[in-house]
C-alpha cells in the first residue's frame, strides 16, 4: 500500500469519526444502566461515605390486596471466600422485583391508607351518617391508593430500563473508543512517515468526545441507581452493584388497540375510584363526596359546590335541583370524561410502541447491510484489493448504527411501560 493511498484513508476517517462522537453525545442514546461505582473512579469506601442515605420505609398493605413479603437476601448471590465462609455477591434484579418493591413501598399510598385508618378510628359507630360517609371515604381512597402504588411501580420499571440502556451505551462507547485508538495509531504512523495533510489531532479530539460521552452516561447510571434505590427502598450499597438481568426488546409485542382500551377501562384504578364514588353516593355522604371529587379530579367538588348549586337553582325547567342530584350528574360527567382520557392515553401508547418498533426494524436492516459490507471489505483486505484500515471505518459506522438501535430499543421499552401503565396491568 502506498503512502498516499494510506493517507487518503486517514482523511476519510477524519471525516467519519467526529460525526460518530456527536451522535453518541445525544441524550436519548443512553440514560442509565447498572455500572459499578468503581467504573467511574469511585471506590466502594467512597460510595459508602459519600452517598446520601435514604429513608427506605416499610411496605404498607392495602385494604384488599395482600402483598407478599420479599426476602431481603433472595436477590443476592452467595459465594464462598478463601476460608470457606460465605460472601455476599452482587444482587440480581428483575423487572418484576423492582416493580413489586416499589408497589409495596409507595409512600403516597401509605399516607392515604394511614389517613383512612385515622378517619375510621374517629367514627362513632352509633352515628349512621358518619358511618355512611366513612364507608364512602374508605372505598374511594382505597382505589386512589392502589392507583398511586401502580404509579410508583411504573416509575421503578422506567428507571430500571433506562439503567439497562445506559449501561449498554457505556459498553458501545468503550468499543468505539478502542476502534478510535487503532485509527489514532495509524495516523501517528502516517505522520512519522511524513505523509502530507495528516490530522491525528482531529482523531484525538473525536476520542475525547467519546470519552466524554462514556463518562456522562456512566454518571447517569449512578443517578438512576440512586433513583431506583429511592423507589424500591433497597439500600444504596446493594443497588450500586446490583445486576439487571432483563434485556431490551428487539421487537414489539402483539397489540390489539381495541382490546388494550377495553382492558384499561376495566382495570384503571383512578376510573374505579370515580365509579365507586358515583355508585355509592347517597344523601348521607354528599358532604364527603364533595371532598372526594376534589381528590379524584382537582377543581371539582367542594370548590364548585356553592356555584353549582346556584346554577341549578337558576334553571327553571330543572326540577331536580337538590345537591344530591347535582353531585350525581357531576360525578357521571367526571366518569365519562375520565374514560375519554384513558382511551386516548392507551391509544397514544399503542402508537408509540408501533412507531418505535417500525424504526427499530429499519435500523436492523441498516446494521445488516453494514455488517455485510464489513465482511466483504475484510475479504478484499486479505487479498490486497482494499486499503488496510478501511474495515475500521466500517466498524465505527456499525457502532453508530448500534447506538441508534440502542436508542430505539430504549424508546420501545419505555413506550411499552407507558402502555402497561395505561392499562394498569397488575403487578406480579
């Protein structure tokens, strides 16, 4: 290979590699994965001393659901040390585990349930109106608390999947950096041979960009691990080294939009809360109903009670202007409005899943073509029909497509998380 042919290759590299670095700097390319703290320069001792302690709280049961207690050591791997004594290995996490932990812990749901218990303890059992209001409060807030639990479970699933994506992004960046190092070595050799127009400095700048991206995403993994610790109640020390076992999806699950909407309208706890409120509304609990409407739909209920009653009294043709019937009509309207919102949320989530899956298939095709080109180029290099090092350019191109694919995989799993939340799929 002549000096000038080799230098022509280096000029091509100098153009391709910078664009790769900037693509990896894109925030969607990775936002969280399980990387040990030592990977970014923090020792275990520093972690123990510097990271904030979290208030992990305790699991709180609901009115009807029995939450199985999770064994604290069930997710840890035991290995034997030199003296035969067991040494705790890193914890193993699954999506089902983190969602269950967050569901059981849910601080907001615990506060709601505690408030219900306080209300029930203060009720005079001999007062029928008070008992009537207490039953309505208990039944409505039970559904609200379960909705809050599922919100926290979904937040934990999102953090878990972002963590997986970010860890994989760090690995892809490391591979790209290794390829860039080989190119820099070739550029240095060309400079020593005094080939004109060499630009090894530009290649080193690209490498620094890749290192910056890797560092940024490594710290993102630490942030997400801390967030996962807060949501699940697990200790920061355990979460810092935990291994996430699930993989990102390669394709979307089969989804029937109408069926997804039907499931959502049956399972959504916020809708159930409104339905319970409408069904159990009586003259003995209308005051409690006003307060509850403000909880399930802020701005409705007590704040509009006086104005609404006055408006109905102004309608001469409306004979049912008592407060109870006004509340019932308002509750029915609220229920229908929430059904429309849930239907829209579910259909939007279905479209997001299908969109991410379609784009992921296109990137897979691009990756397949790039890998075929790489194999052909390596074959031509072996028979001296291609400039040595041209395969490295293709490897960097493949790394770029791999980064795009990882971004779309993350978008797909987050869209699936949104869909599962819209349907309020039960936590396992």
